[in-house]
């Protein structure tokens, strides 16, 4: 039985999301947990999104619904602005996208796990997703990962979407400190990196607690279609993954004080593995212990190192 007085802050980033936002808000209001403050950072919508949110303020009976103006520099900067905002104060924090549908126990499931552990430890809960079409028809699921979440995995892979994540106050304070020092590629990947780098605990739940909507604006996002796989290969060949890795490593460099000794040692080997001849790169990569969630994915990681694409 979870504590019903736990206050959750849901951080929702919006940008021209009026087409699907009402359904998402309905699913938030239907959450089994009773105390939810909804913080919405709108990144310059022109389609009526902000009018819809203002109309919902009168309906929001679970807590406070606050509409803020985003930085208008993309989704990562929009979520970063909420992560570092000192006005947002709660026991736990959950990220939210504008076009999904949450299962009624999405928050309660995360809270139930968080309450079993030490509140002084950075904690991150995430889960698998169910994919739905633009009209809401079930289409499948995101990959089911079986390897343990860890910093060695986070260096090369983001295992879950931010739309499934909840962090406790300790993790949020840590993430806010790290995010105040640097920008990042994506809030979900960054959260996974920072929590594991600092010795926190990550729980990946195999149950799909979010219905992730696939439409023209995010069709590649779920990573389950052949179009998504081909897109990833194209990005790999263009060196985009290497650019993302550069950004992540730069962010970790200015946050070295939060890394455990083990994470720092792994990071050092990984950085060295990106340089030198082929034999040196592969030897150091193996020593680092870095891995992706599947055997095929780890094989692809080693090939990417051979091609200098990561």
C-alpha cells in the first residue's frame, strides 16, 4: 500500500499538441494516485494548445496546474527548463509527452517501487511502452530488455522513454544540479546517465504502462518498425550517434564530481577506446564493460567503434 499523501509533479512539454493533448490530460486525471501537480511548459504553440491547457485548469482537481512559457529551443531545452526550475517542488517527478495515453496505474506503479527503497538514494523508474496508431489502435510494444540497467549500458543506450520515467526527489536534485551545468541530447537518456553515474538505482518495468502514439511527427521514436531501424542505420552512417556521444561525454566531464569511482573508471576507458588504432579501441572497449541490451546491439556497438561512428 503506497502513501497517498505523496505529491507527484508531472512535467509536461508541449508544442502544437492540440490534436492529441486532451486524451493525454484525461489519462492523467484518471491516474489512481490522488495528488498530482501538473506543470506544463509550452514551447511556442500556435495551434490552440495553450488555450486548451487554460481551459483544463478549472478541471484539474488533483492539485495545481501551472502553464509556463518554454525556452523555444527544442524539446530537450524545454524539459531542461523544468528540471532546473526551483519552483517545481514535490516528492517525486514524472516526465510526460503531449500525445500519449497513460495507463491508470502508471504513477502508482512507480511510487510502489520507490517506496521500498532508501529515499536518500537517487531512484529512477521506467518501463516498456505499448505503441498505438494515430487513431489509438494497438500496434505493438517497444523492445523488452533483459539486461540490468547500469552506467555501462547508459553510456551507449537509452533503454526507456522519458514518458515512462519517474524519479524521486534525490534523483531530481542530482539531475537539476547536473543539468544546470550543461545542455543534453535528450532528457530521458541524460536522466539514465546521471542517476547511474552517481550510483543510483534504475528499475525497468517490463509492463507497458504508457501507450506511445505513433504519428507523422514521431514515427521513428518507438524504434520498433523497419523504418525506425533504417533511420537509425542512416544516422549511424552520418555520424549522428558520435555527435550525441560527444555531447553526453561533454556533459559528464563537467559533472565528474557526482560520478562514483567505478563510473569514473568506466568512463575513462570508454573515452580512451574512442581513440587510437583498431586493436587499441576494441581492447579498451572490452575492458570498459560497456554493453547494449541485446547481443545483436552489442555486436553493432563494436562495429560502430570499428567505423568510428560512436
